[in-house]
C-alpha cells in the first residue's frame, strides 16, 4: 500500500517531507515490517539491558536511577504488536550533560591541549564538523568524551524546532560537546535509536517537554522519562534496513521533483521569453497563440503564474499589450504640459523648484518605444519625492496610522498590521498620504528594496515611515497605476534599481536622488488608461488562476492525507 502510493504522496504539497514522517511513524508503531514469531521478544532484550545497567552501576560508570512507575494502560499512545514492550528512556540509555566553559576558554582554531566542542549548530541529519570551538582538555571529563554509538542532542536553544534534535556520533575526531547539548548513550548497540529519534513521535514528546522564555530548555530527566515502544532486536534490524531503503527512495523522489521543477522553470522562462522578445503586436499575437496552447502544462504551480504576471507587466510597459492609437496626443506634448504646470506650482510656492535632470541619450534607452511614447526621468513626472516620518510608532489605534515596509505587498499598499504615531511634530499634514500616491521601499533586504505600492485611500489620515519614499505624481498628466506597474516590472528592477543599490550593514539602500533619475517609458495619457484597464483585467485573471491552483493543491493534499491515514 505504501510503496504503490509513494509517487502520489510525493506530488502533494510538501509531499516528500510528509512521506518521510509517515515512514518513521509506521516504523516506531510496528507497522512497517511484519513481525516474526520466532524473534526473541523485547522483554528478553530488556532483561539483558538491565543486566548491563547493573554492571555499569556496580563499576561506578553510571548512577543508579530512581524507580519509575510503569506506564499506565491509558497513557500508552497506541497498541503494540506482539513481542514489543513499552519502556522508559532510562531503561535504554543514559544522558550525559555537556561541557560548561567560559567564553574566554573557547578558541577558534585547534592547538595542543585543546579539544573540539560540538554545539547545537553542528547537529543536523548527521553531525557537521564545521565551525567548531576548542577548549582546554582539562575541562572535559572522561564521560563527556563522545563515543561510537552516542547521539548528540540539543538541550537548549532559542529555536523550539532545534531543541531535541539529535544525530548519531560517528567518530571522525576525538571531541566533546557544549553545555547546551547532551549525549544520549544507549546501554547496547542500537541503530534503531536513529529511527526513533527522527520520528514525529519523539519530536512531539520533546516539544511538549521543552519550555522556557527566550531560550527553550529540555531536561535530561525529560529524555529519560520518554515513553518508547521497543521492538525485538531482530525486528529492529529489519526496521532499520527498511527505513534506510525507503528514505533512499524518498531522496530519489525529492531529486526527481527538484529536477522537474528546474526543467519546468526553464520551460516557463523559454516560452514566456518569446513573448517579451516580440517586437510588434502581430509577432506578440502569434507567439501568444503558441504559448497559450501549453497553459495547462505551464501554469501548474504558483511561481509559473507569477512569471506570467510579470511577463504581462513587461509587455504592458513596452507598448505591446494594447494597440496604439495615432489620434492620441503624444507623450512629448504631455511632457510640455507637465513642465508648464510644474512651473506654475513653483511660481505660486506650492512646490519647490526641481533640479535639472540629465537627458536620456539614445545609448541609454533600454529598449525601443512605440511611436508617440517618450523616455523620461521619474523626477520629471513627480510633484514631490518625500521621505517619511522617523518618529517612533506606538500601538495606539486612536493615533495616526503609519505605513511601513511590510504594508507594501504585490504592488499595493495594504492596510493591515498597522502601527501609529502620536507625536507628529508638525509633520502633518505635509506627510499625509493622498489617494494615488506611490510608496517606494528605499531600505530593506536586497530583494525587497525597490518594491513599490499604490495607496488607494483610507477613511482616516495616514502617514508613512522614513524608510519609504512617497512619489506624488503630476496626476492630471500621469496615471499612477501605470507608473506603479512599471516600477514593479523586471525591466525596471534589472535596469534601474539593482545597478544602483548600495549595501550597508546587511541592508540594501536606494536614495531619492537615484529614484528621480529612473528612466520611465511614458505612453500618451489615453494609452496609459488603456494599459491600466488591460493590466487590471489580466492580473485579475492571474489571481483566479492562483485560486484554482490552490483549490487543486488542497484536493491533492486531502487525498494524500487520506492515503496516509489509510496506510497508518
């Protein structure tokens, strides 16, 4: 049942990860391999482990543990197969605490008299020996030296998902482990431990047992108190062999999925690329027909729909999405009107005089424009370009809402997760937004700087933070929706934003002077409106495609979940 449905399960959203969890769950519940009545039962194995523990106690190598009550029937998570036993962690292993050392003791490089120390970041699927620290060997007890068969486990971390993570120690070098880690030391050789420690059952148990504010802690006593389903030794071996084989199959499915994703991305890029390289509306129409024949194949994942939407925006700002109308007033006349209106506003003191911007030479023009269009600097189209408020925000909804970087999403300004300003220090009404303003993200991570959103109005006065720039356009002559569409195209990103980004202390930055110098392909005003209408309709289509895809993926996920339940 499991094997016959692995491919189907793997194709569901997050399918391979869920498949791995299912395999491990079945393994620790005794449902992955058949039981053999000839196997020596786990009860006999426990007697042997008990004898080994008694020997280690007698030799002073481990301490005698306090007796624990047997697991009550109602506390047993599931019914065990014949020959299995419920045991506590302390029946199978001891827990050794890590080395406590001062920061001044730790060195970054090995030298005589120092021992390498593993820390939480070294615990992955296996132990990673990169980024070790070295401490004096005198700080490390013999018990704290890692041995073959030990499992290094994270006992404390700021990340709850890391606490309890364990990996087998396969000696490459003599080493120990830090105080935020522990060593699970089985009393007998037990490869089956790797299966249990990777299982959802173990992860759920340690998640429940770990606690803390800021730092999550897992006590050694919590590990010793774990309820574990113990199979017969011979069955443990069969389980390990089966799990390893199935995990290799999962690896292959994962690689296949990654390869298919890469091939799909290449196909999408190639076919959509034929659209953006079209030079005439007629060539675009022919290319569109060829691409449209493959939409079912192309648009079967969210990133492909994103790529289609981006392609449509690029076509729009290159004049290929709607036909030109020779009766439209050309953009050159529009620019003259903008200049005249700006001069009037300057003369009446309503805006400041802008600095002259350099002309755009033929060599600087990124691509050829249709008749009636013009290349122009962004600064020529704007009434003002303003940095926002640097005042500290508060959580008082009675104050003035202030928009931040996170409010720019998908080319729009979203009015969610708002913060507020109480002390506006005479900044308002100067920094109050009005409908049609654009907000430009000037400082953030590299991929987020340059994101622009259109403010579509709000019942209350709204302002914006200092790491945003407000672009207030000469709205009578420039359609903000069109400029916003251009600012969010790959053309603008690659030719105007990325070449001028600066990096400081991990943040990328883009200032107002650079923003004013961005080259913009400007259509006639009437064509701007036609482009915006067409873009809105096509983006709505993309949103519908995403919704349908999400519904289809939801059905796949429910089907996969039903199969998991049936198999389990």
